[in-house]
C-alpha cells in the first residue's frame, strides 16, 4: 500500500486545523464583539505559526522517504549496434534489466512506507495540538496581565478617592488623619506595580505576536472560556487511545523503526537481483536469438551494514522513549491530570462566579458605612486589601486552570471539547 500523497494530506491537515479552531472553541455568549476571542487568535496561529511550517517540512521529508522506499529502481536498457568487418548490414543487441530487492517482493518496503506515513501524520497532529495549547497559554497570560494592569490602575484611583474622603473625615474629627497615609502609599505602590505589570505584558504580547503574526498592542482580549472537564476517566482514556498523543506517536515510531530494520535485514540477507530480457540479431539478419536471465549483485563487501546500524539506532531511541512511560500507566496519569484540571477549573469558576462578587459587595457596603460614620478608615482599608488580594488570586486561579487543562490535553492528544 502506498502512503497518502503530500497534497492530499496537506488539504486534510488544513481542514483539521480549521475545524479545531472553528468548532472546538465556542465564544461565550457575553463576548464583546469588539474584543478578540481565543478561537480567533488560535485560527491566526494555525495559519501563520512557524512551528507548523517546520512540522509540515518534517512531514514532507518523511513522506518523501516513504515514497522513495516503495519505488522500484529505474530499469536499464542496453542497446548495441554491431557491424562485422567485410560484411554488409548491421546487427543489434538489446538487453533490458530491472533491478529488484528482496524487500520489494516480500512487501516489507510497503509496510515500512505505510508505518512511516502514519508516524508523519501523527507527529504533525501532535505539533498542531502543542501550538494550540501554546497559543492558549500565551493568550491567557496576555489577558491576565491586561486585567491585572487595569486592576492596579483602578485601585490606585480608588485609593486616591479614599485618601480625599479620609482627609475630609479627619477634618471633621471623625477619623484619624494617619489613615490617609495608608491610601496614599497604596496609590503610589499600585501605580508602580501597574508599570511593572505593563513591562511584563509587553514581553508576553510580543511572544503571542510571534506565534500569530499580528500585533496585540491595541487589542482587547475576551476572557477565555472552556467546557467542563469530563469526570469519566474511562471515557478520557478511550479517547486518548485513538489520538495523536506522545505515547501513540512513540508506539508508531517503534513500529516504523522495526519495519525499517526488517527492510535492511532482508536486503542484507538476499542479494540484489535483476531479471533480464535480451534480443540479438546478426548483421546479415540470418541469426536471431532472445532469452531471459538474471543478474545478481553479490553482497561481498557491502552487506547493508550502514543502513542496518541506522535502523537499529532509530529503534533503540524509540524504545528508550517508550521506557520512560513504561512505569506510568496512562489511565493513572490521565486520572491525576483530570482531577487536577477539574479542581483548578472549579476553583477559578468559584472566584469569578461567587467569591469576587461577594467581596466586591462587601467593599461597597463598607465604603458606604464609612461615609455614614458607621465604619472607620482602617476597616475600609482592610476590606479593600482583602478584595485586591482575592482579585489577584482569581486571575492566578484561571491561569493555573488553563495550564492544568493544557497538560491533560497533551496527554490525551486532543482537545477536551472533542471528547464524546
């Protein structure tokens, strides 16, 4: 069986990439139409990311090797025109030879070519998944740092407002003027922190721009949203067994290396041979002859040692990679990563759905009580600090959830949204 041709696979690969971006990531219902969403950025990354072009080059190299493996050597046609001295007319000698290897007749080369094509396909899909996850992580970091910068700037402005309120209250003898220094220092610290976050944001934006080929300096990003991580580990395991995860890639590499070694050994054990057909006609045309034969290339000096060594080295490397996972049952690893991703996603959702709204409401009420003289400035400052700390924890919780989700998806070999 011949492997799929490169053009056909490239078309399928592009369809697969676009399907991942267009179907697996659903934009949240509350999305701002002026903001970029995660699925839009992933689409751009899949179209422009240089890692995918390198993956395509590696795929093309393997497919070229697979094609070369299955092709027969070009036949040889030898034509001699002869003329006997003193006689009229010319004679002709024709000889046709088709070089063959035993591995071509046994089917070993066809099996190796198909195994190599499978490896090429799985490796490319695995690289696509890594690019999607890398883009997701960087997108989340850009969004997080943008939100943190706005958070610090807003809280710095709020600290200035509270400083004025405290001074007014102190002027009326309702609170200590020392409290105003807390808010004044907070405002200065938060603006300094916002500048530091902005510096980090510029670096991460540049990294994301390199992946996607577009600028994010003025871009507004929507908060990333994902489907719930399935709780059924058996379902996740069944999904992983059919995907292009690293474990399956290694299994296919071993199979391809074994078949490559089989080809090398067969070609070393049996000599190359070439079936021959020949025809001869004498110059006067009275004598004609034809027949068949075989030409043998005796493996006396070269017994395919170099190719056998290369094939053995490839097989050893693939098996050493497999040994790394031998003591890590996939079901156990998926179970651990599933619990981690599920717990961290639940924690992040709790921050944005209930924890932060509660703290924000508490701060609003405490500020209102301060204006009415029912709470002092220190109480306002303490509640405010708790809210700011929780806002930061919520952002970090989302980043941790995205990282845990990415680790699970790499182990699965596909997006969680694909699991059925």
